[in-house]
C-alpha cells in the first residue's frame, strides 16, 4: 500500500512496514482532522532530541568528561540541569 504525501522529495511512502492495524485507522484519523506528517526513514534534523544531543556531544561536553563513566554522567547531568539558562540552542535560521 502506498500513500501520496506533501513532501516533493518523497513522492510515495511504503506502508508495508507499518502494522495493518495502524494503516486501517489512517482514514478515520484524517477525517477527524489529524494531520499525518511523513518523515524519511532517517531524519535526525527533524528529531529535536538528536539536535540537543549533537550540541551536548560536539559543543558543550568538555574533554575531561570522557575520563571515566562517572565523569561523563556528571557532565551530561550538569548540562541538562542548566539547559535553557547556561546552555541554549538558537533555532533561528541565519541569512547567507
């Protein structure tokens, strides 16, 4: 079964991997106003936790956090505790 969707790059999505129970309910959900958004199989740029983890891993974690597992846990906990105040992500697009 294939469904057309609004993303021009992905003209069709193969629903064979989805359960038949899920597929069966799609028309009912659409009639009730549910908006179904289709994502490509791997789309980390659309997954907010992937964006957060990329900032933690590549920008905010100090090299010393990798000295031991307890150091890593403490550093990640510290970043997550201070996220939104000391650590922020600006999602505003920059103009070139």
